[in-house]
C-alpha cells in the first residue's frame, strides 16, 4: 500500500533528526576521547592545576622553536617546579645553546632539576647545566665536554673514476672546506678557530655553572664521558639517583610538596609530519609477520630524519664501532 505525501514527509523529517543526533553523539564521543587522551598524556593533571612539570629531552638536539615556546608556556603555567628528564647524546652547538638559554629563563621563574636517565653528553650536558640541580643514575653517562666539526672528503674517490670538481670563488676560503677538493691548511685553520671558539664557550660554561677549579675543569673537559658515579666525584652532577631523588630535593630545598602530581609536557617531535607514512610502513611490515622490524623501522627512520637536520659545529657524543 502506498504512503500518502504527509507520511513520506514525516518519515523524512524523523530520519533527519535521527541522523543529526547520531552525528552529534559521534562528535561528542570523539571530543571526549580527545580530552581523555590529552589528559592522560599530561598524567591526568590539567595545566591549570598546581603540579610538577616533566619535560623529556631525547634524541638529537637542534634548534627547536616549538620546544622554546613550550618552556615559556610551562613558565606561565601553574607548575611549581620542573623536572628535566634527559637521555640524549647531544646535537648542534647552537641548538644546545638555545635550549640552555630557554631553561635558564625558565629557572628564573621556577626551580628546575635535571635527571639524567641514560645519557647527557655534549649538547645534552649543556642542557643539564641549565637546571638548578643535576641528578644522574649511577651508570648514566655525562660529560663529553667538547665540540667537533666533521666533513667527508671524496677527493681520492673522484680520482678513481676520473672526475674533478672545479669552482670559481670570490675568495680562497669561500665554501671551504668542501668534500670535492683537498682541504687547504688555511681552510683547516679557519675551521679549527671555529671549533676552538665554541669549545672555549662550552668549557667556560661548565666551569662557571659547576664552580670547578682550573685543575678539575681540565680533568673533565677533555671530551670523555663519565658515569654518574664518577661525575659526582668530579662535580659534574650533584646527586646520584632518579626522579624520586629529584622530588626529594625539590621538597627539601624548594618547598615543593612530594604529593603534587606530575604532568608530562610534550612538544612535536621530528618526523611527526611523516607519521602517516611511517605508520603505514610499520603496518605493512607487521602484517607480514615482522613486528620487531616494524619497531626498528620507526626508530631508524626517526634517527635518519633527525640527522639530516644536523649541520655545522656539533656538541655530540657518538662512539664509533671498531671493526
């Protein structure tokens, strides 16, 4: 039996209402999930509530405007103190300097304590110097006070294939050294002066921040890394311990209650803009039965993207494999 026009219109109206409320319900669920994820990411503590802020410094350090902005946001928040969790081999000198300066500005507003979870070498140790107090695990690695400038030279390789590179320069030291011609003594001396100037800045920073005598500074500033236990004796760190040690120091020295909850603050990481691509690749590799390879792919891809952003003077600890 056919329906009359009024019944058809009424059914269409009801269908639109059902569709509207279903859509609204789905959007509400999505919004609730988004809020829940954001809250969980921060440790169930909103930024507007009193808390202890935790910020992780990992991977290779480079210039990062987002991280500086995040530190400034923490400075404006209701965080009572900041725990800097470090596990990094360092990075560029300028990136480490930028991070150090931002941490000192933050420390002028709130107490900052660094906890070395694995490695705080070279530029990462510069970051640790930005804190008011440095704690390291007993077998963590700290130090590597030094600067390096590395560049490849393919001169001999090009000779074997009969290729020579020619250039016309405004002056002898323009674009020198380069990988296609032998490095001249003048070019080597110019780079050497850059390395020595940055190293002098790094060395002075360590001496001033750690209040080291000349003899002790010479002992720790030869490029070596030290364990947290060794670093304590050499005055590179203040205590051996972990985040619980940091909370105890904050309570004892800064009056920050150990009952305050910790909120983890995040910034965008290198490679996030390619997250969809890495996710798809990991999914394919996992689907064919190699979940371990998927994890390796993610780690290797992120490391490769980070390294492409490193250029110039480096404050970086990178032990070489002997073979």
